[in-house]
C-alpha cells in the first residue's frame, strides 16, 4: 500500500481559526499496516503559517503528525514500526492493528467529532472511541487545539495498555498515547515550569510542557501541552527527533476495565515565536472550554 501521507480514501477534514486553515485531519490514510494506520492531524500550522507537525519522516516512518497511538493494546501494535519484546528487543511482527474512522457526528470549520474503532490485525474490535477536535483563537499569534477522547472497552473484557518501557525497554521509553511529532530544523528546546531539557522533563507529571523550535520554513514556534490524566506522564524526545507524548503507560501498564471508558482531554497552544516560560504558564493556566 502507499506510504504517501497525502494518499487517503476520504478527503482530509480542515480546521479553521476564522478564515485561516490551521490543520488538516486525515481520518482514513491509505498506509501500509506496519505504519499503524490511524486518524492524524497534519499539517498543523501556526496562525502565521509555520508548519509544526511532521508525518512519515524517514527516521520513524510511522510517526503521523499529531495522533493517538499505543504500541501495546492487549498485545496489538497500534503505534507502527517494530514491537518491543521483553528479553529480545525491537522485532518486526505481524501484530499491527489499525484505528478505523467509522463515522462523523459533526463537521464544522472549528469542530470535528467522530467515532473510531481500535482493531487488531484480524479486524476484531479492541476499543471503541468517541473523539472531538476543536480549534479556537487565543491571541493574534496563538490558537488552541482541544482534543477529547473517550476510549471504551468491550463489555466482556478489560483492555491492557502497555509501552516498550512496560515490556522491558530501559531509558524512559514509555511512549504511547496522545503523540505529537513536531517539525523542527535543528534540535528544539523543551521545558516545564521547573525543569528544562529532555532528560529532566521526560517522565515528569508537570501540569504543562513547552517545546520550542524552528519550522521547516525558518519560522520560530512554541507548542504548549497540557492535559495529563491520572497516571499519565510526559514522554519527550528532542535529540533523536522532536516529539511530545501524553503517555498512558510510561512505567506501568494501564487498564480499561470491561465496559468502562477512559476519558482524555488534551490541549495544545500553537504559537508563533519563541515564548518565555512565564507566557507558556499563563496560556496553560486557562483551560476553559
């Protein structure tokens, strides 16, 4: 199948702030199963036009802009790429599922809402999801993305969420959840209110996290993330690649009990320019709907 990020079977939806397109939402990408096909946002732009996401990069082809993705959902890889196997390491396996868009409940310029199914390689439904994405203006140089997700387990079985870290990989590789692969020319900077740098920030539970970089066209930008849920932690990479994840299973597996729903609400402030930490904190303090 195609690995072209523009190859889809349904046209991408658009998110606008006023008359400005700030993101495209690809709900049905025509991708190889090994890339973890799933709905994703790309390109996401600042109000000034700087692209702040990357999709299918050469270093990790399965990184798809901004998306929800987990490497271990009851043993099914819904992240893409190789699977980390305890005492073995990363291994190519035929365990790739897909997150399938099953219908829209609302589409407007600033709000997208739909349903999806998290499926195993044979099409069995592992989880059902209701998802809502909204774009809103904050200031002339900042807009906010809100992503709400409700993941529901089947009535007859619980669902376990894991990561390479919970499967034995050392080094704080607890990724899997709401993941943002950033676009950056050079290594970006990352900070929270009381820490700076990848090593200090990775694994933290800070209420907000900011990543600042230079986009592919030379424009400076800042992304401010908030929305960790109970048990979540920040997974961060800046040296190997630029990425931030609100990780569900950073150092221990998470579980969605049978018939119950895991709710997540994530906010990202997308700003032109390099914002100082005090302004990042001010933005993150306003989490009104």
